[in-house]
C-alpha cells in the first residue's frame, strides 16, 4: 500500500466515524449543528487522525482501537481553527478555500461551534460505543486535555497573539510553536500508541521524539508555504502571517534556512523510529509528507 492509499483510507475511516459522532439535527439550534458540521467537513487533510492510526499500527494496535482518539484530535483541531480565524484572533476570511465559520455563519455561532466541538472531542473518548478499557480512556482524556489547554495549544496561541510585532529569537519561536501546533501533533501520536493498550514506556519515549520533530517541521513548512504558495492552493490568504507582522521561521532564518531546518527535523523524526522496524513505515513516510506538502 502506498502512502497516498493509506492516507485516503484513514481519511475515509475517520470521516465515517465523525459522521456518526456529529449531530445531524437539534431541537435547540439547527444553526449550531450546521456550523459544527461545516467546520469539520470542509476539506481538512486529516493529518492528525492519520498519525493516530499510524502510531497505533507501529505498536501493534488495530484501527478500531484508535478510532476514538482519531476523532477526538480532529474535533479539537477543528475547534481551534474556528476560533483561530475569528476577528479577535487572526481575522481570516478563508479556510481551506472556503469562507471561515464566522463568515459563513456569524461570530457568535462560530464561537459556540468551536466550544461544542471541543466538548464533543472528550465525549468521543468516553463513549460506550467503543470497547476501550477505562484506564486507557483516562490516559487518552488526560493526554488530550493537557495538549489542548493552557499548557499546550491555548498557551501557544496566546503567545502567538502577544508576539505580533515583537522580535522573537529561534528559541522563543520554537517554544511558541511547540505549544500552538506541536502539542496536538504529539498528542495524536501518543494517543494512537496508548489506544493499543500495550505500548511500552521506551516506545513512548521514541514516539515523543518523533512527534516533537514533525510537529516543529509542520510549522516550519507552514511558514514556508505562507510565502511560497498561491492563495488558491493554500486555501487561505497567502502572506497572512506577513500581513499580521507575525514572527515566522522564514522571517527569522530566510527561506533557504527554513527549508534546511525542515529537512533536518524530518531526518530527526525518521531516526527516532529505528527500533520500530517495518511497523513504523507509514510514520516515516508521514515525516517526509509533512515537509513536502503544498498546502
């Protein structure tokens, strides 16, 4: 199976799972559930769920065991993008080539849709529809909560907003993105492994190193694409970070320096998986995919 075939299979699988989780109607607010669905099914690459499935496979887990984690990380990711696009934050009009949630609906609905997607992520992890042992569920809930809260994604987003127009060195920039982007990518990998129910501590250590490397590489590539990709291909306004005067790896290191860093991080990620053998084939290929993507 090629990487593209694997990616397609994972996307189809998690989309079917998400359709079964997301409400299709509401006696309280049809508009809210429409905004939730709009924000989840708007052409996302599903990189985080793919990492969940691939990490589970690397430690001998089965796809069905990884379904709750795959859905939950995508729901958290979707909520974060809805809020990230709001006028109070990045004030973006486009997301994946379509109007952002607050443009397609309104600001209040977008805020509530993000809130509802966040809580639905934890509901997905605790649902009785999936046969996961309670100790595993608890570990998954804790991992996702830590990755998405004040010490993770939200903290990184706050640092990002507060750094607009301020000079940051590479260490500060890495700290910001290791939280804003990296923690949810790390959680995706770790939650995939935990879902198997029999991951070893040494394996988690190696997978954490892998995830930290590709999480940073992902952001470096995002910064590269912000200055090299067309708006139509990128799916959002090209040059948005530059327009907001945000510090990026390209502004700090130059385009060539950023590309060199992305390549180095990719190799670090691949090297960290040596002990997994063929079972980590997809994870290795995903490291390369992250820095080769065009949007």
